[in-house]
C-alpha cells in the first residue's frame, strides 16, 4: 500500500509542476485536465502526509519514553505515544478507503425515474411523496432538480415521474436508491381506517454525455403528437409531445411537459442516453455480479429495498437491516441517516475484498 501511496504523491507533485507551467496555463483544455487529476489526488496525498508526520512524532515520543528517567515525563510520553498510535490507525484506515477504486459515475448528475407500482391511486400518491422527498434532499445539498417527464394523476400523485438531479456527487449519494420502495399507511381514500400496503419503483441512472453514448440518428424513430393531461384530455393544440423509439433496443421514451417540441425531444434523448448507458453497464457488470453480490444490492427495480411504515413512524432498509423511527424527518428530505449507512456498508464490503 505504501509503495502505491508514494507513487501517488510523486504523481501529485508532478501535476503541481505542470499546473505552474506557462504552456499549460495558456492551454485551457490541458489546464482543466491536470487540475481535475490534481484535485482527485489531493485528499489521498494530504492524508498520507499527515500519516507520515504522525509516524515521525510517534518515533520521537517513543525515543523520549526510552531515554527519560523522570516518571512524570515518561508518563506524558507514554500518553502521547498512545494518542498518536490511535491517530495513525485512523489515518491508515482512511487511506485504505481513499485507495478503493472509485465509481467513474460518482461525480455525475443523475436521472431518477419513479413509477407507481401495486396499489393504484395510493401507489401514485406515494410516488409523489418520494419525488418530494428526493427534491428536498437535493435542495439541502444545493443540487438542482429538473422534471424531464411526468404523468400526474387527478389526486396529485404520479403514475410516473422522471427528473434530473444536477450537482456535485449526486450519483454517489443516490445510487443505492434504486429498487422497490414499499409503503404501509392508511390511504386518504380509505374510509375504514385500514392500513394498506402499496409500492413504487425507483431507478437511478447516471447522466450520459454524448461522448459516453453516441446514438445513430438512423436508429431512432421519432413520433410527435398532442400532449395530454388527466384522463387523456388534450392540453394543447400543437404536436409538442415527443415519443422517441431506439430501434436496436426497443427502448421508448416520451416527453410532453414542455410546450416546445424541440425541448421535449432534447429531454427524451437525454433520458434515452442515460438508459442506454445503464444498460451497457449492466451488461458489463453481469459477470462480476455473479461472483460478488453487493450487500446493498444492484439497483434492480424488482428488488424490494425499503419499507416506509407511517403509523409507526418507521423506516426499514432491508439490505442492511437498518431501522429508524424518524420517518417524518426522512420524508422531509433528511436522508443522510439512511444514505450514509448504505455507503458505509458498501465501503466495508469493498474493503474486505480489496487488495491493497
């Protein structure tokens, strides 16, 4: 591990010199490239330097302990050595985490798709609740949310809603939200006070740039039609709604939220690229997933991941056996108490299988 860290530090110093080179300074593309690489290594190098500094201080404390006959000074040296040993162990664990291979999608924006599952109108209302929960979480993180496509019900829920979340680290935080979310509560439509169980599915897709996924225009069939509202009634008199079909895969994306046909087409293509990238990654990961099944799941929408029990104010994440009695706070967007343990569980699993 330490040979690898030394090599990383040398690379970091080389990048620092490049960033001060006048030729690089005058080349915006090169400057952006090297600055990004430099920033990616900065946390590792700083932690490694702190680790080495503590090691030197520990050596000094032990030497003082061995050479000092004064009982009081020896005790102080012993306490200092113990403190430094604990800090060094913390730095070493942190370095192991920092050296884990990074998910190349972690810094990307995401496209989230929420669909009502079993439960009729109540499932659609719950899909709306999930959308509001994620929107508030995004707001707390200073991320931007943009609705790409939606199919709203008369009661105010959603049969389907697709939205983009733009902000640093959005995918890294939201990537384990994919799956079946089950809700247990008394629906507003229930007159007898009985608790119903319904569900919504969530998919979290890293946003794909055109350089990630190139779509041949000849592989697309684009249909336009009148946008419709609740119950199928026409909401405008122009053909602004767009349906894009990717012929090789059969994937279909529809967008009608914008009044502009061009804007709806752009949004549809953005969703299509994200789905194609996700499909490509699923194929690449298939072999790996057969040999290593992550404890926090694959993001498969058929996998039940979480239960929201409103009468007991309880949320349970079934993947890591996490139970919290603060569902009211979580539904207001305070998701860190759910997301952080999931990230920690994934990190611990990868540390257990890593070769450092």
